[in-house]
């Protein structure tokens, strides 16, 4: 197993990890000035618009393919995911939220078995067991006095992300082959649904301060348009397993940033849970790499 030393791709991956990790801090700060449903709608609209502006400048066609299926994925992977993610941020710190949501690969494993019949091989079961043990330590089911709402919401957000991922895999031949164009369309569909939800649910009006507008601009331009472009660049120049393994640094960046800037603290047992979750996800990435290597050797 060799790590690629392509300096530009490695630098792009490092920027991605830092940018996506710090996004959680910005989102938590933004929620001081905007109601949750409005924020989910506004950030998704900002992200979609930035992609729709950037794509023609990059010479890419905006033609929609697989409209109904893209709409379904947008509803699950953008609308439902952003609602649950934002609600989790309201209830918990950004570091803990990021850790919970980045359990997504484990739920993808289970949903892949349930929805498209993918097998779970021996080592994957071990990775799942380690990750779920870490999740139990964070949940602390023996503590009857602690609130479990944030954990339920965070895991549900991870599940919706995983569900959308499985549907993309299942319908890949019918969707736009350009991942960035597909992302723009599914995000736009999800944004429209989120706008409808924000309109239907009465909330306090948004405080359009310079800070909040700046955060929306960063989320839209950097976290969506630039980072998605860099992610595709990384996948073209680095092995997928290396990119996926490195991107697990996102919740680590979120945890450290939240500790330094927002004074988010985790109990010792929660930190142990975080370590176990990270270990399980790293193991799963390595197992998936090994399986992909075996498949390519057979072919």
C-alpha cells in the first residue's frame, strides 16, 4: 500500500479537510443569528447558486439527466440531511456533530446490504463493531438523565447521507455522469424543498449582519463550489481509498477548532467513543481498499 506523493493533489486534500472541518464552526456561529430551518434553506441555496454559476465558467453543460431520481436524491441527501444536520448543531457542539455525522460509512455498509444486496465481509463487521461501540460510549445509554436528542438527530443525518449515497450508486447509470453537475442539480432540488419548509414553519426573522452574509458566502463559494471541484481533482489524481481515508480528518479538525474557538468539551468517555469511531472508520477504509485491489487483480 503506497500513498501518492502528488503535491498538488495532497495540498488540495489538505485544504479540503481544513475547509470542510471548519465549516462546522461557521455553521454553529451562524445559528446565533438565524433560525435553523431558514439557515438550512439559505446555505443550500447559496451552495447551489455558486455551483450553477461556476459550472458554465468551467465549460460544463448544465443539462439535467434522470430528473425524477435526482429530485429524490436531492430530497434525501440535501433537504432531509441539512434539516437533521442543522438541528443537531442546535442541540450539540460542532465537533460532536461532525463525529456523529461522519459515521455515515457504517450506515452505508448496512443500507448497501439492505437495499442493493451488497455483502458485508468479515473485516467490515469488525470495523462496524468498533465504530458502533464508540457510538455507544457517546450515547451512554446507562445515563438516564442525559439528553439523547442530539445523538439521535446526528445519527439520523448520517443515515440520510448514507441513504442518498446508496441511491446514487444504484441509479448511477441514469444520473448525470458529471458528478459536479449532478451535485448542483440535486442540491438545487433540495434547496427548493428546504425553502418550502422554511416558509411553512414560523421562525424568527434572519439577522442579515455582515458576519452572517460573510459566512453564507464562505459556505457557498468555498465549502461547495471550490471544495467540490477540488474533491473531483483529488479523486482524479489520488487513489480513492487514500482520499477517503484522509477526509476522515474533517471531524478531527471540527473537534479541535470547536475546542479552541467555542470551548466545546467532551467527557473522557465521549473522547474514548470518538477514538473508537475514528479507528473503526479507518479500518473500514483500509478494508475497502484491500477489497478493491483484489477485485482489480481478478479483472
